[in-house]
């Protein structure tokens, strides 16, 4: 089992856009055999750090997801949404 931990630096003025972006990815991770554990949005402390965690059964299945997501229309649309809204800074 492999659990991925993502740390995003987001634009705090675009929290609703980032929340929408996160909601796009939850079913996409599951579509490729992963289990998404959710997004953790800023609440106390830093207002520009968000986290996400998801798990795949193996490193091989995670690598398949990474490769496949770069060719999947729904994943590409989610990537484009983040780029267009600029809700993620890094």
C-alpha cells in the first residue's frame, strides 16, 4: 500500500476554486483504483496551505494512475481548471 501526501500552497483568495479542484480529483483517484482520503483546507494558522492524501494498493498501481491521468480527458480538465483559475501557487 502506498499513501501519497500532497502539500499545496494555494491562493487564499481563491479557496472556493481550490475546493472545487479538490472535489474534481476525489472521484478521479477512485476511477483509477485509489482511495482518496480527502482534502484538508486552511482553517487555523497559515491561510495558504492545503493538504491531500490518497492511497493506492501498490507502487505499481500508483505509477499506472500517474501515467494514465496524463491521458485521461477528465484529469486533463482538472489540471486545466487549476491552471486557468491559478488557485494553486505551488
